C-alpha cells in the first residue's frame, strides 16, 4: 500500500480551511465522509476490546489505521482533507476496516477520484421480479432509475435510446451526466435542451430530502467541472416535482419516436422508480419493434 506525500503547502495548510476549488470540495467531502463512518462504529463491531470510557464516539483514528494496516499519519491526513493521492489498495483496506456497505464503498472511491478495483454492481432495489418485468415490457423501452438519476437496470429496448451502457464507466451511467456531456442519449433526444431544464429542477428538488447525502454533492461537483450549461442551470435554483410526460427521440436507422413516459415508484423513500416509454401514436408503435437492442 502506498500514498503520495502531500506538497509542502498542503502539509502546512489549515485542515479547517473552507474549500476553494472543486478538488478542495471533493477532499472536504471525503474527509467528512470518513469521519462519519468512523464515528458510527463501536470497537466491538470490528473485534477490538473496550478500553474504558471514550471521550469521542466511535473508533479512534489510530484504530482505523491499525485495522487497515496503514500509517496513522497517512490516515489522519486523509481525514483532514489533505492534498494526497491514495492508492486503490489503501482505499480498499479503509473500506473494509470501516465496514462500508456497497453504496458507501462506491462513494468512497468516487470522492477519492479513482476506480474501484472490485465494484459491487448489484442493487437491492432491483429484484429478480423487477428485472423480469423489465424484460416482459418489450418492445416498450423501460428502465429503473433512482433520484440521483443513476440507471440501475433497463431492458434491451432502452439501449436504443441510451446506447450500450456496458461500454460506460459505472459512474457515467447517469442520465444527468449523459444529458450534459456528449452521449448517445443526448444525440437522439430531440428536445434535450428543454429536457435538461426539467432534469436539473427535479434533481434539485430531490436533494431537499437528501441534503446530507455526499454522493449527490459529488455528482453536482463533477457536473459543474464538466459542463458550463449545467452550472448556469444549477444557479437558477429551479425546482420541479417528478411527473409523467412526453419525449421525442430521433433514433438513427429507426426514425422519429413520440413516447409517453410513466413513473412507477418502487421505493418512494429512496426515490427509486421504473419508467416505461409507450408509443404516443401508431407510427411510433410500429417503429419500436425496430429499435436496436444491446442485451445487458
């Protein structure tokens, strides 16, 4: 396991200084996330003996470092948001030491700005019955989406709208990301400029229920770096509730599809929903049979 030494400026800087750049903000979120995960654990949960009364909740930093087999100084710098680069081996060890669940582990690697060498792709919201229903909806495109706009599951017909999602990195399988960066989804969605207004407004409204969720903050920070258009819309503070509506797609080799989309909530508390696209007219119904498909 290895870490890259921080610069002299980073070593002498104040750990409590407010983030001034997107990278500073990401490190600040990483530090806060690690502290919150450490403080929720009791020593007996990780096989450590109780050693009298503790002044602070949870594990001590040196205990996490011991469990992860990394230096105390290194782990302290990580929790202080220092400008250091952490190897995937260290992140993996820290994730195991803190007993992170799959979502927390994925978030840890996202905030650290590196790929998880052993990502967990299963989602508890997508049960075998949900996957079966997605397949049975053919030839109508359908997907499962969470309130963060991550695509959790989909049927083969939906790939006609978004392309081959298997070719994308897991963190890029997000409709917000695809709407504001070059993608097949943006190419075929005719009214994508208008649709982006709604997707940003609905995402901001959903954040009110998840204001402390660092994964959403990390996504916003990533989009702010990648898209001036997103930054402009984000500053408007528009909000909108999720709803049903109509979308138009111009799919190469198929034609113009006018679709009505409908939300079916699978987990209202978490905002997970299945969205189906049904034809708005007979012409679209006939064209749906011609949608290119790529199996998951």
